[in-house]
């Protein structure tokens, strides 16, 4: 029977590439999305080209009830969830002096509380199956910090603490919990940066370039595979050597 991968926020950017990469591996896919636009149908079509199933549902990961409903629907559809990738995330960048309370709370609610909301609803099925992989997308910013991103860095550092704690809780149930920490990856999230800023960033990266969505998807594929069966509670940087 085909394995099932649930990926949050996967109708564009890194999440979409993760979903396509798992589809190519033969996984049936479950995707949660928030905006209704042409990305939704396009993503479904691209995934189904790999002759796997693609279940999609609209839902806000910062809303616990949305997550509860979505996970139930995925179980009704497929009967199992083998891999959960907590990918969906947002930024609301500005210096703390200027940051509104709503900007801080919105980023924590989506990135960190959202990771809790989805994982909390998925974990009982993995515990019952005595098997599972949970991979959350953190950021190098959650390790090193970044001016203008106190909210985002706090959310990503929170994901790292969450990952390590959960890894300890569920290791005995054969559930492996890891995080990845991308550096600067080319997506709509980083497209907003000015060209000169992007050039400066590329210069500061030992490998001399920003990462691609496939660079991230490759590591997540590895963390979901049998080849990584002795790795849990880890954070793997995917950053061209930015942090060493
Ligand atoms: P992106 O292009 O902005 O895509 C973010 C995705 O998350 C979109 O699909 C978005 O849905 C979804 N999303 C946002 N809020 C949501 C919510 N409340 N409920 C459900 N889905 C929601 O970002 P990306 O660059 O691919 O980033 C993906 C992940 O990697 C994020 O966690 C990000 O923090 C992390 N990351 C990115 C970089 C980078 O350089 N790009 C670096 C480090 C870490 P809509 O399309 O509907 O808005």
C-alpha cells in the first residue's frame, strides 16, 4: 500500500516542491492550503501526473478546529498518515521598536501554534501505527537570530524546542521527529527582498548562491526515508554553509 505524506501550505514555494518530490516517490499526498487561487488546481494536477492521489482541503493551521477536521478527512480518505511535514509559515518583518503586537502574535500563531495544531491531531494515528515521521520547517534564523525578525526567529526557535521535546516523547513508539533549518531559499517569501540585498546575501553564503526549493525537498525526502532511521531530534541546516 502506498505511504501517505501530509504537507501543510503546499500549493506554492518549498511546500509544493516537497509535495511533488514525495509524489515522485509514490506517496499519496494530502495538502492543506489557505488561499483559494489557481495554485490549488495547478498543484493537484502536477501531483496527479505522478499517478498518485492528491487530497486537498482549505484550512488555517492557526485554527485548531480546522486542523482537527483536516486530519480526520485525511484519515477517512487514506486510513493512515506516514509522514507529516509542517511547512506552512509566514513572516511579518520589522524591528521590534516598530512591531505591533498583532504582527508578533500572527507569526507565532501560524508558525508555532500551527505546528502544534497539526502535529497534535496527527500524532495519535502515528502512535497507534507505531510508526511515523514528523519533519518541521524551521529556519537558520531560529538558531542565529536576525534583526527585523524577532517574531519569526522566536517562532522558529520554538519549533526547534518543540521538535526535540516531541522526539524524546515518541521515540519509543518508532516515531522520528526532526526539523530542517533552511537559509535563504528562492521563493515568494524571499522574492520581496531587493536585488542588491539578495546579491549581498549570496556573497555571504560560502556556496555563493541562494538555495532552491529542491535543495530543501531533498533533505526532507531523506528524513522521511528508511535511510534516516537512526536520526531523531535533530535540526539539519540547509543553508549553503551560512551557519557552521
Ligand atoms: P511561501 O512561498 O510564502 O509559502 C508559504 C506557504 O504557507 C503558502 O502555501 C501559504 O499558503 C501557506 N500558509 C501561510 N499561512 C498559512 C496558514 N495560516 N494556514 C495554512 N497555510 C498557510 O513560503 P516558503 O518560502 O515556501 O516557506 C515555506 C516554509 O519554509 C515556511 O515555514 C518558511 O518559514 C520556511 N523557510 C523559508 C525560507 C526561505 O528562504 N524561503 C527560509 C527558511 C525557512 P497561501 O499560498 O495560501 O498563502
